[in-house]
C-alpha cells in the first residue's frame, strides 16, 4: 500500500484537512493536547478503564465478536444479532485506537490487537467483509442497500484510519483498503461498466474521504462523491423500508436540492459529514449551499435546545414539520448528537466560524454527555427533555450504536480543542490543558490553558512560545455581553473576526497570559412560539450548560408543579460532593396546584378551578441536564412552567 | 345450526345483552330508531352512498376481495397486501349489513351478497378461513398468534352476527360458526387435550360472546373466557413483535391484574370490550374491578380531550408514562376511538351510568367524526390535536382498518340512542328521531325527540304511548349547572340517579312533552399540570363538541401566535353555509410576537426579547375539531395559548 507521506503532525488527526484545498483551518492532532482539567480528564479515564472494556465484554457476550470468528471459520453456529452488528465492533475499535494516543495502556493495546486479529481473519479473499452476509447469506451480498453493508464498511475504514493515525501500524488499514478497493471496483457509474450502488445508511462517504487523505488515492474521494451524488432518485432501496418513505435514507432529493434535515437523523447528519468532507477537497458550491441551508434549518427550526436531533421515535428522525420538538417523546439519539458534533467540526475546519464550534460545544456538554452515566456504566439511546422517571440508562442495547459513539468522541476529544492556520493558533474549546501545536511551516507553538470551564467563564491562556503569531480565541455564542480580554492584566488590541473569534496578533513572549473573562449569568431561555410544547416555559442555561430540575432534589413537590415568575432568580453554587462536582442553580418557585386539587381529573373547565388559594413557595435546585437520571428515578423537566 | 330463539326485538341489536344476567340495561335494536335530524342523518346517507361503495371499490382494487377468490380457487396469482387484509372485507361487510336495517337499497344488498359469496367460497372444508394462510402458506396456519388469524376470525363472526340480525339470513352465520367451531375444537385448555392458542390482536373475544348470544351455544362464551383468561403469561407470541414488549398485545399481565391501558391502543380496548361482554354473562368481580380501574386510569390520565387514545405512533398505543399526550404527534387512531365507543357502550349496558355515555358521545362528535371528511371521501388514521398543515385525510391506507370502523359505527348509530329496563326507556344520545322501544314484557313505548343537538342543548321528547313508565334522560357530564326539565312546560318531579340520569316516572299521556334544557356555554378547558404540552393553554368546548382554530379562517395571522386572556370571550354563531352547517365560536385574541421578531432563532434569552411592542388584536373563529382539514391546508390548534 502506498501511503501518502503524512508528516508527523497529521498523525492522530481526527479529520485530516491539513492538505485540503477548500478549508480554512488545519486540524491539530490528538497527541498535541494533554487535558489537565477536572471535567473531561476524569471522563476520558472512565472511557478507557470502564466504558471500552465493558463494551468489549458486551461485544463478546452478545456474539458480535463471535460473528467474526464464525466468518473466519474459527467457530460453528449461527450469526448472532442484527445485520449491522459488525459496526459496533468497528466503532469500539476506533474508539480504542484513538484512546491509545498518549496512553501507554497494555490492556487497551491488547484489546485493539485482538479485535484486529478477528476482523482480518474474517475478510474474504476478494476483500469483502461483512459477517452477516457469510455462508448461507453470501448470495445476498449487495442485494439490498438498506442492509448496512456500506455502513459497516465505513466504520471499518474509520477504525482503520484511526488505528493507523494513532499507532502508525498498517495492518487494519490494509484490511480496510482491500474492502474499499472491492467496493470501488464494483460500484460506480454505469457508463464505466460498474454496478449501481448506494448506501442506505450514510457513513462510508466521510470514511472514504479520510481514506483518500490517508492513502493519497484519489479513487476513494471519487467513490465518496459518487455515493453522495447518486442519491435522490429513489434507487437506494427497491423495497420500502418498513413504513418509511425514501426521505428516511435521504433518497428523496438530490443532495444539492436538500433544504432541511429529513428522515433518519443519524443518516442525515452522517451524510452531511461526508458532503462537507468532499467540499473540503473540491470546489463544490452547490454542496456548500445545500449544507448551509440545512444548517440554518437545523439551528432555527429543527434542533432541541440541548443539541438533540430527531424528534420522532418512529423513524429515529424528522417528520415533515418544522418546530416539531416534543420534550418527553424526544428521540434525540445520542448518536445524532455525536454526528452533529462531527458535522460541525468539519464545517468549522472549512470556515473558521465560531457558530459551528458553538453547536459542537452544545452537543458535548449536553446531549452527548447525557448519553453516558456519571459512572460510565450506562447509556442513553434517547435523550428526552422531560420524563416521569421511566427513562433510565442501560448497559447496552440490541441496537448498540450509541455507546461506541460516545466512546470514540471522548477518545478523540483533545483533537477538537485547537486548529492552526499559517499565522497562528485557534482555540475552540476551553478546559485546562497543555498544547504543542505545529503550524503548516512546521514551527510549533506551545501554550497552556487554565480554567474551571464550564463552571466558570474565566480562562487564562499562557504562551510558552515566543514570536509573532496570532491567537484566535472563540467568543462563544452563548456570551452576549460583558466579556473582557487582557494580556498580562492589561488591555490589549484585538480584532473580532466575522466568525466570532477574538484575534490577538502580537510579538508574544513566553509566559504571556491572556485572560478571557466570559460572564456566565443564568439565562432564562424561551422558545419560538411554534414550538407548541414550550409555551410559557423557560429553560435555564449557564454558559454552555443546560439545566433541568429532577425529582430527587425535591422530595416535597413534584417538579412539574413549579411555576416561575419573572422575579424568580437563580444563583449558581458549586457543590463538590454532588454528581461528581457540579454548579447547581438555586432558586425558589411558586406551587399552586397540587395533584389533589385535580381530583383525579385530566381536564376541567377553568371556571371550576379554585386555585391560587394554596399558593406556597418552594426551594428549587436545578442540575446540569447531562447529570440527570444518575440518582433515584423521578420526574425531570428542562422546560419549566412560568406563571 | 340451532339458533337461539331471538325474539323480534333483538334482531338488529348491536350488542345483545337482552338476556345477559349481569347487565342493567336492555339494548334497543337499530330498527327501533329512525333518525330525523340534520346532523347524523346526512352522514349516514354519505356512509351508504359514498363511503361503503368506495370502500368496496378499494377492497377490489387492492386485491382484498381477490384474495378470497384466489383462496376459493377462482383466481390465479399471489396473495395481495398484508396478512390482516381479510379483516377489512369483513368490517366493510359488517358495516354494510347494519346499514341495511331500515333501508331498502338494492345496491347495498347486492354488495353484501357478493361479499358473502366470495367469503363462503374461500372457506376450507375443515372450517378454517384466512386467505393469507392458503396454498403456499397453509402449513404456517396457527404458528404465530401475532399474525391476526383470530383477529380476522373475530371480524368474520361480527359481520356474520350483524348480517343475521339485520336480515335474518343464516348463510354467513353458518360460515362463521364453522370457523368458530374449528377454533373451539382446536384451541383450549391443555388439560382438555387442546392446543394452547391465543390472539395477538384481541377482537374475537367480543365476537364469540355475541356468537354465543346469537346461537345459544355456550362453548363460544367459554372460548372467549379462555382467550381472555389465557393472557399475561408472555405466551401470545414466541418471538418479539418488532421492538415491542409483551404489553404491546396485553400479554404482560393477567387480565385481572391490569390497572391501566397498555400497549397497542386498539388491541387494549377491543380486549376490554370482550372482557366487558364476558362480565355481562358471568359473575366476574375480578374482571369488573380491572375494567373499572382501567377506565379510571384512561379518563384521568390517558385520554385526549377529544376522546383519542394512544399517544405514540411507534406502537400505535401507550407508553409507560401517564399524562403522555403530545398534540401534534398524537397517534389517536380513529379505530381506537371507535373501540372506546364500543367499550363504553358495553359498560353503559352493564351499569346504567351516564359517564360511559359521556365518553361515547365525546368519541362520536370528535375523534371518530374527525376520522372522515365532510364529503365522505377521505379518512384520518391519526387524529392529532395540532398540526402545521401536513396532516390530510386519505382515500385509503395500506393498513385500512379505520374506514370500515367509521362506517360500521355510522351504520349502527341508531342502536346506541336508547335502552330499556323493565320499567321504561333510557335516552342516552340526543338527536331528532322517532323511536318505538320494546320493553322486556313486550310492551312498546313510542316517542319522538326534537332537538338541534349538538348545536343546541334544548331537547324535547314527546311521548306517543300512554301509561305508567319511567323515562330516563341522560344528564351529560359536560353540563355542570343550570339545566332544567319540564313536562308540558311545567315543573316535574324527578330523581337524579347516581348514574346521572334524570328519571321521570309518571302516568304518561300521548303527546306529553318533556323539555330538557342543557345550557351550552363556551367552556375554556385546562389540562392537568402533568400534561406538559398544555401548560397555559385552553381548549374550547361547547356541549360535547371540541373546537379548534384553523389557518384557513385566519389569513392574516398564524393561529399559533394567538394569545388569549381571561377576559377574551367567545360567542357561538350558527353558520349554515360553512362546513355543512356548524356553530362556530367568534372571539378575539392578542397577537404579540411575529415570526420576524424571532429573527430565524429557535431559542432566545428572555432578556433579549423585546415583545409587547407590537401587540394587536385579531379576530378569531374556532370551528368544531371534527371539521378541520376539510378546506385548504394550514396550521391547526386545539390547545390555544393564553397570556
């Protein structure tokens, strides 16, 4: 295999746009950043020590790994589980591969190598690799593009790229390129004598672009383009997939005609990741317009306040209506939030616009983080915004896409903090860390961040490297006013870019300290009036963190009875021994109705209501949304009633 | 076949409890009542002249009838459609059979006879009849109780009972009893040497009780008991049905342990119909307690204000949470509302409690009637309580259960107006009609109703028969105060029963006129605070009719922007040339926000909101909910925002 001559810095890069012609930012590798904070470092340790080993154990117990052994002829018996189960193994492997960066874990390395052994053994002589379509089902290969063969291939390729970039080893990459070659040889434009092929669950598109970036082989980019361009003609599947229309797998319109997120949410956003990757490599104005239009639609009409996507359980996605954002029945799949972070990261690299980092950050602190319990042992597939105590995290799922997705994001996390351009360093995310960032000219800028983010908006960045360069600090979208920036405690000249980064260009000395102060008032957020569920309700946010109220903190009153008036305020308070250390919001609310008032009625005439008699005040504690359902079950609300 | 000696009056009785030992009321036959009103008579004509012929045509076009011809060996080709499609033909036939009562329609009679021909021809020599499990699938008979064989048998039996009671002819009844005998011989207690059998979609239970009532053969009642008692042990299906738990088909708990409606809504309520029928025949206190408990749960925690049941699309039913009543994503299947009317009718016969008639009436005027368009040409499967214009009625569905259900209810309707006891007549529903009601002693009481119900609460009942007897007039639950009752314009002594009927016992003369006046103020209904979507919203009701606002009546303002204060009132106005003649409610509302105020944002901090500046008043017209989506598409809301 001929690998492109990746320079040292592009190893352990998550999305390697370092040589992509149509992108503004250069990514920093994971290994360039060492997190030294109290928020993420602990979670990344849980990921390595609890989550990944547990996922491995569950992949074994549920036959997902045995399926590979069976395909390799090492094991008798039937295929176990669902037709897309290979992907869970690949995603676990990708997460474990990225987790190896900067970690000297013998156990993790052994886990990775064991997985690669079984995967490599299961590959067919012609490069094909899918353990479901083996033996008795071999004749059904590629007969139904809804059965996730491309999807699983995509996850294999992503795992292989991660493994190569993390370790420099090529064994899994070799497996993945053989399968990719098999796909490229078989599927493509019919005028080239190839077979029509497509992907019922987008995923392989972004994987192929990365494979191109890793190997330098342009055919992989061309294949990704083919797969994106080849949609919208109702040809992805001959048969309807259950009750769903062709928009379920984004096959209802050509990509450049899409104007909103449609269908299955994870599919839609993975597809957009791939299209954005293509737009980094090629001059594709139509793709860019479609991506921009969909992003505007998403953020102004389709996204939950916690970043969740896909309101409907039925199709794990969107219906035709904008503003459809039910709270209790939110699907808001953890994977869709991970996908959205991935998509916004790609858009950020393309543009240097902070609004994309805002969405990433929203996902990270809210609907991705809610996807895993504080002890790393349970996962949410759905992330509702209200509940009566039934929704609890589970160790695993029959469709187990979410655990691996949370893990790979945590493994990759340091790689999302910084980017570079020719003239300096961009800071996207805030948490204490040390970084050594290599610019395109191979010079390196070292710096450290110190902050108690997200509990505090006070951030100090200390330069370790002297010289004339730019520092770009993201001004988060949630910060509307009152922010200040100093260098060595003195006012400093800066430019606020149209992408909402504070650009400070100067002759830096070692140990210069940039102090960015972002005020973090408690914000009472309200919803567009077309979001029918949120009428006369407010959600509390502080910085990037969304809050909720949970029954366990309010033994005397059902949280659904609280009513807040405009004069009710909340005060933040850091509580170290609660939920692993969180800032809670303390306030009071009015309680008028009681359940007894309603006399077991569901509806009543307003005239018959005799309320306001029993009004009393009650203390209220709001906790970060991501931390709910970690204690005893009870009702939870994000959107609080106002009087 | 030995038929029980039905007396003349029990012919055309829908649910024949006339000799059931544990029931309070005797049903009146359909033919005893001639509707002479302007509300229902027209709809029943549409049913006979438009709906039933169209459904027949669609059953032909979609291969549903061809499936029977194929099973009879009269036609080559494959089975067409879904495995439960036979039931649509049976339900059409039942609706057409009941529609023959009092109608001398040659076309309808011919339609009925043609259907009976193909059905009878398709029956196997051993009595089995299901066109899906024929030829290549004959070996799969009774291997999966989720595949609706019992369900289809139940609809066949109901159609046969209807046809016999309507026409006196026994041909279809003979087919149905042969199939019922086949089922009774094969499935039953294992200690009797029979095979375990059950019903993934309850329906046959109530059908078998009626077959017992029709034929006098006690084994059918025993079989219904077996099928109800035999649930709750997770044995209905060996394999999980899709992603659904055993509660999907009410197989998670024994019937007597059920405390709320669970799983698929239509299944749950059909099962309750069957259990209520059993409770009419046998002393079953445990069944009664379970039924009462479920009814309380339904009306106090699980039912939409329009009578709809089953909030979730995913399982067409209930989740584990009470108060889960999303408006836009309400599933609220038309069939579930029909089923609920059927269940409440059975409970009413059992108890003589008006609250059951209240639920029936709520279903009739709201979520059943919304199931069909004003022209009789389109149907709703789901009945949401808010929409943005996407939800429209369709001519037909792949799963076409709802059209036939609306039709059979309209065909049966006159049979729901009255009951009798030994001492007199019970009036449940109000609409102009003439009735001749036979009491158990074979005496007949004739009377007429004159009213403009549901637009007016003024009802006059004129006796045609002299004598000492009781008249029971239902006092609707929606009428809280101010009602009056007179006889010949004079005050009259009456008793208000604990079941909320006004009982007037006297020596009646011919042409006595009872005048019942039920005030119909416009009620602003509010929801229990746990119904999260309806916070600070009101729904308008007048009498039994629920109202909504629809975009087409408000070209200048999106109806979702209206805000109502407590001082905003509504005045009813009858408009004869709108929506086939309706009382609309006229009022005004405040409009503050405009879409432009939101600057394409989905969420904003309250502090950043500069509202109240642009407040203006707008005229509002609310229409009956059942009549929405009959004009051009646009947003619709039942639950209106209040300030």
